[in-house]
C-alpha cells in the first residue's frame, strides 16, 4: 500500500525490552528538517492506514510521523493486560519520537483508542506535547461513569471486549472478517463505503490473527481497569492536560448524543488551558469519512 503514502519511510523501533515491544510506523522528512513534527495515532480496530487521506497532504507543512500502537497493525502484540495501560502506550509514543530525533515538543492528532493514548501522553509528558486534536472521544473515566442505556447500546463493544478471556476472542475469531464488516460498517449510515478498499482489506487481515484480537481485547480490558485507576489518581493529584486541546466529534455518533464533549475535556484540563470543540458531519471514523475537516483543523489549530 505504499502508493497511499508516497515519499514516506517505514520504521520499526523497539520501545520496551520487558516485554519486548516494537512499534511500526512511517515518517515523512526527518528531524533535521525545519518543519514542525506532527504525530498521528489511530484507533480500533485499525492501523496507521486511517491517515491515508490526510498525512500525504501535510508533508510540505509538517514532518509527519504515524504509528501502529502496540497491539494493532504491524506493531508488537504483548499478551499481558498490563502492557495496555495507556501510560505504557504513551511511553511508546515518546520512545518513537525520541528515537526519530524529535526530542522537543510536537503536535498530535489522534482518533479513538489513539486519542485515549494521547490523553495520557498529554498528562504524563506535558513538556513534550505542544497541542493536540482528539477525534470522537470523551475521557474514558467520564464515559464509563456516565454509562446509561443509550451509551451501552451504542458502545456495546466496550462491555463485550472486556469480558473474561477467551469469550470475546473466541467469538470474534470464529468469523473475523464478518465481525469487521458488521461492526465497522454498522457505525455510520454510509456503511463500508467510507473506507478505501485496500485499507479495509488490511484491517480485516489483522483481525484474522488471534494474537491481534487478544491484544485488542486486552486494550479494552486495561481501559476498564488500569486506565480508570490511573485517571482517578491523575485527577486526585492534579495531573491534568496543560496543552491546548481541540476536540472534534461526529454529529452522527454517540459523543454528540450522549456527552457534552467540551465540558468533559475542560474538567480534565488545567485552569486557563484552551479547550475547544465542534461536531463535524461524520460518523465515528472521522479521518476516513471527513478528512477535509481534519485537515482544516490541523492547519488552523496545530500551527
């Protein structure tokens, strides 16, 4: 799929030795360039390919780095749930940027699970994140705390994937392609038409790997346990977001219907920090359904 990311260079970098974790990704340019760095992070059950309508159009304005987060795509898939605490996944991001030579501040645009990693990245490394755009999420703790019938119905997978192994793994792996088709296609009125066929084929192929399905379930299990503990502790001791934040959410999705996104993000940001947000004409998969909106936000906010 190199034609989707022309002039990007692949990399594989070890970010942890115990357990061994290698993060796979792409970059345009290099840290020696004068262009500012932009870090892109995908969501479930996808890979860095979600940025194919966005990243190539930004290479003259940014040094663009995009990764497969641990457990997804071509990156390592450690088995233990503790490996998927968002604090560990945020360390991956810092390790990648450091090893690529971006040791200063950088901007981030992240979707879904990647945006949850980015929330922790902002909290744990306030001196590294210049500004961030989060796509179609509210804070994990706020979403679980406010769960009602409408949220549980729309986000049933939050409660299915956290069930004790191997229940969700077994059911998904029985028909992995059908699961991807029905789950991803059912989240917007345009169904699977919003996806590039080659990209969607890749998402399906990863779902056929039992270790990938297990990793994705562990990611969600961590969010329902370890991440909630981390979030409560962060709030208790005043570890809050200290960088400017823009939140975009799909007007045809659960964030629009169930949450006041700007208010929820203001609640976990330090006093005086800029927190802005708006709905866009999209379902959940904003980078693939509304790339022009994401490009506009990056060019206006991450400058």
